[in-house]
């Protein structure tokens, strides 16, 4: 039955995503210039070339991938006002941009499978990691599992009391009361008196062992103390979010393996060091003015253009877009996430040896927001700790004003609230940091559309401006994700192919 449904187009196979159904020679030599060799640009070139389109990609940097980047020892990380040289040991790396792929991002996963990019699981949430808030528990870090399970226990107790007191009879009159109270009891690990008195789900001070070692469980955290913190905000159910729930994946060896796989397919189409200065519409199509890697000005003409530049970058380029499109670009470009990441090499895996943390994330209400622990190289000698991941714009903007050295020092200081000997285990000398607002040709982490902008500017940019199509994560409801970039590119490919099918010929001979 499943096979029949798939053949009838009623059921997509797992791992598949919708691609434009282009014919082998549908492009018939139609020239398409693609601006930017990020995942959106390379996806567009890959799919269009298969259909006979003549594609060329202009990329300002000396590498493909855009924000899909991995930093390794010897790499130089350049910001507008500074640069850093990474000193990680061989084999260690840091993903300053995208770092995980949700299991339902079938476009990215589909290309990984098609190109033979091996994947591994990333531990996105770990009950052995910590929450830390200066406003609660004396500022001391508290185990994730204690916060999560004690919170559930108290909620279940309150609900059980309401049910037993028949306070909810009207709302639950059609439900089996006995089964409902059993459900609530099991959910919160309540006692027979329907009170929450703690549970082994919260973990042990001393774990169960052999012989007569029963184990000493933690006493439950106080409800008042839990409420005085901000743990119960989205952090408590972070791992249940649509884009954050298990299973999360990543390429073995670094996220840039995805970009490298695309570049291996269409790398000869990319001109590196090509910084675009003008985008012009012509009666025949488009004309792009750019400086080559040798600094000389060049011009490229084509029937169509697919521009994948972040709107924060595109807004500053001299272009003759229609007034409505230009205004929409400027609106979108002004609302990019001022994301910041910091990473350190640790020469002892103290998180494993001292805290039994194998992957996952600790949270703090301090600026650094998160500490990520590596999900590979378990029990090896060293590893990379992501010492800060900031996406709150006021904080990110403040950190972007700091020098890289200042960011590294501040991340060590704030991380010490979770790990008291943090400054002894890691060193700024083996740290790197990126403030995406300061990165040339990115100028922000990802687009953050307000609802009003989605209804106005966003809708305008979904439509081509004559022969110019836009694509990128900013033109998706998956902003900040590689999936959004790729799916947007596929829409642009479909749009170009549709226009060619309507005209039946290319403008440029």
C-alpha cells in the first residue's frame, strides 16, 4: 500500500524534499548569474545546470559556503575591524554558523545522502548539564534533570489537587476521571497521596550501586525557588521545540563538509574573490558589475540573476531594483540577528571527567547564554567547548562592540558561574569568537522578520523583480537554518525555469 501511495504521489518517501521537475535540456543554454556561493547559491547552480542552464556564481570570499563554515587550526577568522588566527590542535574544529540539522530538514539531509556526506548525532539536550541563574539557588548551577523533573512534579501535584477537589469537573466531564488522575500521577512521579516529594528522575547525590548501596536521591528543589528563576522560560522545554527536538544531526568533521560537497559538484562554476558592486536590469536581462580577485572591474551579462546575498549586505549594493523591492530589502536587512559565538580548546575534558556531561548544553542567565559540550571524541584527551552562544540582539550588539580578546575574557568569566575552575581548564590563547554582525559579506546571523514585515516586505521579495530572483534563508520560515536557504533556492530555480518555459528562448546569445 505504501509503495502504491508513493507511486501515486500521495506519500513522499522519508528523507525526500520537493524539487522542481525540470527537464534535461529545459534551460537550453539560458545564462543565469548567481550571486553568492552559500548553500542557496550552490543549490540553485546544481539544479539549474542539470536542466541545461549556463550558470556562473560570483562569490566575494575565497571559499564556498557562506555562513556554513567550520574553523580549524590555522584558519583566519576575519571581522570588519579585526582578525583572529585559530590555534586549535589538529582534528578539532568549531562551527561558528550552523551547527546542527534537525531530523525533518529533508532538503539538507537529502543532499548529504546524495553527495555521500557522513552524518553523526549531536547531543542537543543533556539532563546532566546545568541551569544557572543569579536570582535562584544562591546563583549556584543546578542539574538540568532536577529542574525539569521537579517542575513537572509540582505542576502534576497542583493538577492532581484540582482534579481531586473536582475543580475541573466541567472542563473534564467527558474524560475518564480515574485514568486522568493516574495519568497525572505518572507524569509527575507523584506519591500515592498525589503529592510530589521528589523522584529518582531528579538524579542522585550518590548513585545506586552494588551490595547495600541504595543511593541517596536529591531532595526536590523548592517550587518558590524554581519560580524565582527564569529556568521555566523556553529553556525548560527547549528540547521539545520543533527545530530542536531529537534527533539532531551534523556532518562528521564539521558543518562545512556540506558546503564542500556542493562545491565538489559545481566548483568550476564559482568565481572567487568577485565582489559585486552593481546590479542592473537590462532589456535583455541583467548586468552585474564586480571587482575580480585581481582588483580589476568586470561586467557579466546574463538572462537571469538569482541573488542570495543576505539582505543586510544587499541593501548596501548599488542596484536598480523597483522602489518597492528596494524598500523591502532595506526593511529586511535592518532586522538581522546580532549573533555571537565563542569557542575554546580544553586540554582536559573536565566536563566528562568531573561532571559526567557527554554533549548537550548548559544554560545561564548571564550574557553567554549557553555552553555547548562536544558530541564527539568522547573520553579523548581534549575537545572544543562553545563558551557562548548569544542571539539576543541587545546583548549581541553589546558583545559585537567588544574586541575578540575582550569577548574571550568575558566568556571565561561568565562561564565560571557554571564551572568554578573554568579559567583553569580553558585559555583565551586557544579561543576564537565571531560576532556575525561584524563579518564581511554576512553582516548578521540570520533574518528576523517581524509579523508586520512578513505580511508586507517579505511577500514582495518572494516575487521576482523582472529577471532578478532572490533566495536565501531570509526568504523562508526557517530563517537561521540551512534548510530554509536550500528550500528558498529550489523555489527560485522553479521560478526561473517557469519564466524560461513561458518565453521559450534565452535573451543572451
